[in-house]
């Protein structure tokens, strides 16, 4: 990202960081590319794998997953969620949206510009 543009009136509460995780790097990278291509996300970080421990259908599961951090604008969340659900192999994928309260104005403006 090489911009210093700041969107006029861009409030940081318009920006979300959405978290999900996928079973492997390939599916995580495919989802990341899809979201950016469709302007549902300005940036998607595909992180190194992690171990997740959770209860599913009365059993405790321990699996390797690839966490993904998605930066978007609040108004794009419904479409982003639909795209994740359509591409995700899990029955009930993690989709958690966190509001950004502060950030570098130039970066926040860039997120807004890229998700318009």
C-alpha cells in the first residue's frame, strides 16, 4: 500500500477486522484473493497455522487451522459474510467482526477506498 490519501469524514468505527480460520493454506489463500478481487476486503492476512481446540457435537476437537484477518468497511460485512459462507468448507465457520476504534488515518482511508 503506497497511499497517503485519507477519506474525508472517515470514522474508524466504519472499519471492521473480521476473523475466520480455514483448514489449510490453499483454501485460506483462495478466500483471501476472492474477497480482495470482489472489493469485499481491502486486505486479507493469511497467517501461519495454529492449533484450535473446541467442542463440536459433544466432542472436544484439536485441529490445525489457518487463521485469516480481513480488513473491510462495515457496510460490506453482509456480502463478505455471504462470500465466506459460500467458500468455506465448515458447517459453522468462525466469522467474528471487531470494530476498529483507532488507527492510522491514511490506512483507514485506504481500507475505505479499496472497499468501495
